[in-house]
């Protein structure tokens, strides 16, 4: 089973809202990732968790707040977003932190109004 | 700095034809990994093929194969007997054994025409 699931599939939120994106994997992977992807562009790395600890923050604005409650679950909390934050948010996981291929979820299409 | 270059922004081929997508990369590392990812329109990104730099044999997955030229730092993807379902954005990606993250190319949008 190489499945990474993400909820919700679509999300529309106002600039004053607070919402959360959820990602789950049951492959026993120890690294999990958040990416932001704009149309026709490659994914841009936002955060990396390795063994449930934040390993990389790619200078992401604080209006994005990641959380890794356990090894299978990854959340991205959103608050006071801007319209330019509208994008596809992808979650991925890999067996280990380095030198392993990443498996992607289907993404959450976020629209900020 | 490590870079991945995909020189073909967009390609179109007829169904059943063979198509080759180009990818070059730049690194001073000796141990690294190369990937091709496929992202169909509005669908999930999936791993197509993986190549370890220390392996001389080119990786193959059914109709997908790579031509890995380490000295030239080239990693092209060949799709044989192309099918309509191969229509997608294809990303070449690179990671060293010491890196924390995958570096993606800008992608090649491939259209398979009926």
C-alpha cells in the first residue's frame, strides 16, 4: 500500500479564517513533507518532518503552521492567509529522511478569497 | 548549487509512438538518486522510475525506461507505445545521499494525441 491520503480535497477560505489540512500515511514512513504547487510549476518544499520532529522549514511565513501529532499524521494549520497563498498543497512521505523516493498524496486545492 | 534542467517545456506525440523526455542535472556529488515523476491533469503525482547513480544498468518499468549517462549528467525518460493515459506533466528530480530535499526540474508537459 503506497497511499498517502489528504483531506479536504478542496478548501475555500477567507483571509480571516482558520483552517487545517490533514495528511495521513500508513506505510510506516518516518519522513513527511508539505509542498506548495502553483499551476504548471514544480512543487516547492515548505516543511519536512523526520521522526515526528520538524527538520526543515523553508522560510515559510508563520501563517502556515505544521504539526506532526504522530508518525502517520501530518497537519498544516492555516491562519490569515493571503490570496497569493491559493495553490495545490501536497503532502508526501518517504521511508527515511534522505535518499528515499517520496510518495505524494492527491493534494488539497486551496482558494483564499 | 545543484540544478535540474528539463529543456522541453511541452511535447506532443501520436498514440503508440515512442517519446523521449530530456533531463540534465548538475552536481559535484558522487552518490545521488534520480527520479521521474508523472502528474496527470488534476490528478496525483506518482513516481514513474528511480535510478541510483552507482548502478550502471538503466532502470526500466514496463513501457518506461531511462537512458542514464552519468558522465554527461543526463537522465532521459523513454516512453514506448505511448497511451492516452500518459498525458501528464513529467518532472525530473534529483537527490543526493546527503541532501534533505528533492530538487525538481521545471517539468515537461506531454500530450498524447489520439
